[in-house]
C-alpha cells in the first residue's frame, strides 16, 4: 500500500491506494472515487490530496477545504445518481474509533442504504462526538 505522503505527491498513487479505482473527478485539492464497497445506492468518497488524519484534526484553516469537499461531492453525487431527486443525500465523516482509513475522506451517499446496519453507520445516531458526523456539523465547528 502507498504511503500517505506519496498520495499527496503522486496523482497516480490515488488509483493504487484505492485498489485500481478510477477517479471520477480530480483537481489540485481533492480526488473523488466511487466507494469500492458501496453502502448505499450511490456512494462516493471525496479525499483531500493533502494528508489530514481525520475529522478530529481539522482546524478553522481547513474550512475552505471542507466546503470544497462538500461542493465537489454533491456535484459528483448528483451526476452519478441512479434515480431520485437528491433530497435525502448524506454527507459526512466517520470519527475515531469508527474510522477505517487514517486519511480524511468525505462520504457522499444517496440512499437507500444496503441494509439497516448501514443506515445506522451513516447517521449521527450515536451523537456527533462519536461515530458519524455530518459535514454540516463539521463546518459549523470550523466557523
């Protein structure tokens, strides 16, 4: 697996890191991939090129990056959606200890979820201090 520093310096490392996934969007700040194990009808990941371990490491100076991640994620999700109006779209981050990758990534999902457990994993049902936290709550904290 690629080192985290290599990801920031080598655009091709993103594809290798995500096991051959082809980015559906890429710019100087973020890369968007379809999740290799989608948990909802449409499931994308927006990943910053700059290494940030997780949502807990975000500071006020990251506000613009997170805003861009959400805007890009929403745009890409709407382009990839199978059907529907997009009213129930979900944007957020997993927090420690439920985060599976030690690199910040925004989940962008269009329900329905694959099953009830997945719906549980992508809501703030455990509270914003633990588990999943919405992108809007993160942005409120950063402002």
